[in-house]
């Protein structure tokens, strides 16, 4: 049978002997990367057909094609006791027994991967509509663990259903602090400042009836990132920012200033939607910039990293003559951004319809093989489809291809899927309605895209064909520049990034696999100085690289392996001062 890991989403062939209820095996996911390769860390429950690895903490379930993602539902042990040590620590943080009982916090003794043995833990159960969905375990030395393979939801998620205003914090202790102070309308993100919020895919609708959202997360770099992502997903118009003065978070504030939190909420600052920005509103950001400096932009582990680095909130304009591979190249860098940084993408790409052709292209880039049952396995097919389905989304309204419709749909994808990249391919397939001159129209059109990119923290790729194609003395097509698009210099002037993809031809003008990317514009110096990159195009899988030493490996497996290696090698930071 095929089993699926809840940590990496990879599929594995696995055959249980099925003789006893719990059997032990080596782990399909982590054993190959361990020192003790033969350690049977993987326990398979033959009765329920689920598995759990005691080394890497992954859960596994039997995979059936086409089935929705499955979650492990934790068993409610109905424990109510807290150990003396736990009570002492929690009351030291000003959380009373009453609040702990209300939120059904309890003690347990269980195995944690960070300690590799059974330890005392405090358990925070995550309920939604009276069902136990997940449990957060907090062990010694600040170790945390969520129940393996269980669904991620907000802590105290029911509060969203029962209120019209809601407070969002960054951890269970901060949520308990607000409850201690009489604010039951508080929820916590489940996994700290992690900004990959898959749970918004499922639960974004819960926020529709909420009129005010108070964001009360930590005041550090990670917290600011989390705050901005929450604003992006919920909508700036509803959001207010809570400031904890000189304290790091809600719990520190409770300990230092006591349980009157009314002023915190009263003094919350609305997120500036339009117009006036006060220095107050961006105070934490300015301080963070002062401490951490400018974020240097993301690199893609490519030969062109030196020339260009990437950040969201920008407009990239891409050109090239037909068949130059400009769409292929954009798909390629978006695939890399997705694998390296988890950036999801929305595509308006009518030329790739029917969609299966675009699927096939992305498949090849991910898996490294041709999209064909003769060369790739069923398992690779399932793996890629699952990944594409969760990371790439399509915008298509055949009756209405105006930029306003595309932007409106993209905005929905920001809220519901958290896309960080938007592709418009190509410019001339949008419905353009000029009311004034074409140049003025293009200027306003590009401003609209730039504003959308900035306000929604999305990197936009706009692909545009050159209007005219000039030939050189030898009769070969010249490399177009951004100035050749529709004859408007605005395409160059208004781009944050601008580049042209050009494919070389032989004497008979047949296309070769040699591609030059001309990085014509990188607006901000800290993101690179531009230049040209000579690349080779791999006909097998549509990847670009610097030489013909082809990499045809499966990148989904590779990126998952990296995750596991990072995990198994991570060193546990010892914190003497924190018993929990
Ligand atoms: Zn494992």
C-alpha cells in the first residue's frame, strides 16, 4: 500500500506484516538520514492503519488517490489534573486555576522528539465546536509539539463564532492572559510566528462576520511578519494593532502591569488603509529596521543570484520574442520560489488553457521527468498533483478579462490561499478599454498593478510581447528591451524588476537550448545590479541551468529531505531558566 507522511506530504510504498496490533519498522522518512539507520523508530498500528515515527514525529496514513487530506484526531483522555510543578509555573505567570480549568489545560507524561524520552508536559487542547482537533504539548526547556498529523486550527477557535470582535495572539499563554483579564474573545495562531497559514484555506470564512480584529502578537521581527500576514489574510480595513508598550507580549504585560487590559484594546491603532500614516502606527517597524537592517531579498540558488534578489510587493515586467521561453522561465523561477520559500502563486494565463498543459509543465519542473506515464510513476504523478493543487491557483473568467476582474480575483486568492505571486501572461490577452490615449492608459494600468502588489504584498509578473521585432545584419531577431513593448517607455519606467528572455538560434534560425536572460532593470540597489545570465534549457523537464550537466532529480523529494535533515540535525537550545 501507499502511505502518506503528514510532515512532508510525501508518499511511500509500505507493507505491514499485519500480525500484531503495533509493529515496529524503520521510518520511511527519516531513517536514511539518521546515524542509527536500523533503529525501528516507526510504529505502525495495523488496526487503525496509521503510523507514527518516534524519531521525526511524522504521522502516516494510508493514501487513496483523489482523497482529501486526512487528519489524525487526538484521543481526549479527559484528564483534568495539573501537576504541582505545572500549577506553580503557570500561576507564576499570573494564570489562575479558574482560567486553566475553563480552557481544560492539563498535565501528561509523554514522549517528545526533542528530548527523545518521556517527559512532563502541559497540554493545551484545541477544540472546535466541541470536538477535540489538536493538542499543543509544552515540555521542559521550552520544547513544543503539536499532536502529529492533526489539523491546525486557532487555539480557542470557537471564539470567532461567538463574537463580532476578536483578539489574535501568538501563543497559548498569551491567549490565557487575555482570558484571565476577562477577554474571552481571544484566539491564538497554532504554530507561533509561522506565516504559512494553511488553516486560513479552510477557515477564512469564519472572519466574514467579524468587524474588528485586534492583532496582539509579539513585538519582534517574527511577530511583525506574522502581524503583516494576518492583515493580508483578514483585510486591513478590519485590523487594529495592539501595542504592549515596553513588554514583549501579553503575558509579560500581565505580569508587569496587572490585569487591566481595557486600555490595551482602547488604544489599539487602526491599520492605515489609505491616506495618512502616523509614525505611531509604524513605530515597531521602524525599531525593527533599526535593529535588524534591510531585508536583503530572497535568492533562488541560481547562477543569477548575484544579479537579482527577490522580494514581494513588487512589479516584474518580462518580455521576449515569441517562443523565447519567457513563460517557461517565469514558471521556473516561481517553482523555485515555491519550493524554497513556500510562496504560492495565482496565474492568469489564458494561453495555457486547457489547464492540463500548464499542470504538465509545472509537473516536469517539480519531478524532473517528462509528463508521461511511460517515464514517471503513478506515485510521482500523485505527489506532483497534490503539490500543485495546494500551491498554484488559476484565474479564469472567460466573459470578463479586464484587469479589475483579475485583480479582484487575485485579492480573493490572497485572503483564501495566501498567494505571494501573481502572474499575468500575457498583457495583450487582458481586455483593455482605453478612455484616453494608449500611453496614459498603460501608465494608469501599471500603477494599478504596482499598488496592488504593494498593498497585498504580492510579487507580480507581467509578461508582455514586444510590439515590433527587429532583425540584425545576419537576419537574426534582435534582443528586445522593455522599451519595445507597445512602444511605451512606461513598461520600463514603472517596473521594479524588468528582464528579457532570449533564445539563441542556429544558422537555419532553429531554436537552440541556449538562453540568455537580460536583467535590464532592478530598481533597488539592495536587490541587485542586473546584468546578463547565460543559461541552458533542459528539454526533458523545462528547467534552466548554467551547464548541460542536467539535473533530472525529483525536487519535491529533495526539498522534503532537506526539511527532515534540518530537523534531525537541529540542536536543542538549553534554557536553564525555563522549567516549561
Ligand atoms: Zn521518522
